[in-house]
């Protein structure tokens, strides 16, 4: 796998997880779910910080903000007064 393909796979993986960056130990914790083993990426680019920097330069992670819909508030209930009938 080339550097380019590794970085693209990492960028897509980070996007799917909803994060812009993660530490090496966090990345390793995904195990088989991770697209490329960390040792192969580090072997190609050096340190993990250099991997993240290269990924952000070539394939930046773009996260779309999640917009929460606000539910309309219910109108306050009107108090009905009972009249005393005599």
C-alpha cells in the first residue's frame, strides 16, 4: 500500500469515527477495525505526529456539524377557574 492510499484510508476512517485526530494508542485500540496497521503507517512516514500532519495536508478530515432539531415548546395550559354556583 502506498503512502497516498494509507493516508486516504486513515482520513476516511477518522471521518467515519467523527474525529479530526486521535492518538496512537486510541488508533491501536480499534484493532481489526482500523484500515491500516499503525506500524506500517509509521514505517512509511516516521512518527505518529508526522502521519497526522501529512493526512491533514493531503486529505483533510471534514466533519459536518450535527444540527439538532429543537422541538417546539408546548403552549402553557390555561387555568380554568370554577365558579361557585349557589
